[in-house]
């Protein structure tokens, strides 16, 4: 009989021997769900077992993430981790896990910038006009986000603080629901990931006023960045990665990291990402963990100053 430490590599060599669960801790149609399905589909092809995406939404991604943190570290349960669940939520208040200690952070997938958009019928044709309208009607305009504590809210709240406008936050349980309501005219504007709203922007059902990318995006060349409009503090991406519970065997972690890095550089995946303004990531395991720690340090004071809260 061999001890567990010695047996782990042998067990990992047979992985995956059954379908693998990948928790997307937000509603279907959002960026976490979309990126999870793209990467999960490619992992299914390359590793010969189904990578099944399962949506477990709630509390800014905390519910689904906690499920994974408490799962067996056997390589059969993972989560689409991200800034909302692993950076923002812990900064807001107590969560049932430690964002660094309780997870094996495996690979950074990438992420879209945030976009601030309005219903096409709104008289404000650009961000300057929106600001003027908001200042003339303090507290009357609304913006939707994927939920309290998501980066969609944080970008909008930083925008409010930077401009002094008073627009009311309407949180949703997922970005797709907010998109539906702004298209229906129930709210005036939305702050969410570009990937969630891109199809509606291209179809003319939403008007994008600004994106949080560092530079203008080729597929949205008509949309200015917050930075060029005078708000450099609003350069940010809503990133997502692949993480598992702490203790996943190192050879599984390294194999998945290599697979994800290969997948996001595939031509068809790069093309799919390009439409949503996503730059594929290329970080090894050590670099991804360092990136995660740096994001926590960067955003924690911003989150606390914003007054964001979890649903």
C-alpha cells in the first residue's frame, strides 16, 4: 500500500476518468458562463471527457465559488473564478472562504472590458451628453448592473464619484437580466461586461457610450474609452480564470494550465474573444496566483470606498 502523497501522481495520470463539473457562479448568458462554455467545450475535445458547465448564481459569485472551495480536490470540480467572486466579494465583507488559501488557481482565461450603454431612444448621444442630462435630473436616471458588488457596479460607482453625478443603481441577479430591462426601457442605462452586451450593441438595440479598455477596440472603433474621455482610473477588465479547491494535484493543475493557455490562443477562440474585446491571457500557474494577489491589493480599497454590498 502506498501513501497518499505517492499515489497522487499515479491517480492524476488517469485523469480525467469521468465528466468534470465546472461551476459558473453567475446566471446563464453572462461573461463567466460564456467563457466557461468556450473553454469547457475545447477541454472536452482535447481531454476526452465532458466538461459540464453548471450555473450556481448568487451573492456576487460567492455561492458557486464556496461550493467548489468545499469540494474534494480530486480534479472533478472547478469554478470560473473572477474579480467579482474572488476580489470584490471578500473586500465587501465576510465570505465563507479565503480567496487565495482555499483555492488552487489554475489559469487566467482573460476578460472583457466593462461597457456603459444606454437605450437608443435616450437623447444623450455620447458620454458628455449623458453627464449633462444626469446633472440636470439628479437621482432620476438609473443604471443596471449584474448585481451588487460586481465590477459593473464598481466601474459605474467610480464614474459617479469622478463626475459628481447622481444616478441610481438597480442591481440584477445576472447581466443578461439587466440587458433585457434596459432594452425594454425599464432602466435608463447599464454598466456590464462588453461580452454580455456586445450582440445588442452590434444590433443597435443598445448605444455604447464608453468602454473600460485601455485603447479603443477594433470591432467597436466608434466607442471611446473612459481613459480618452478623461477617466484613466476606469481602465479595467472583468477577468475570469479557472480555479479548483485547494489541494488539486499539481500535475492536474499544470496540465489544465497548459491546456487553457493553448486553447485561448487557438484561431477560432481568439476570433470569438476579439468580438467581445477580450485579450487572451498567457500566464503560468505561478503568474496567475501573483496576478490574483495583485488584483486583491488593487481593488480592495476601491471596493470599500464605493459602498458596494453583496446581494
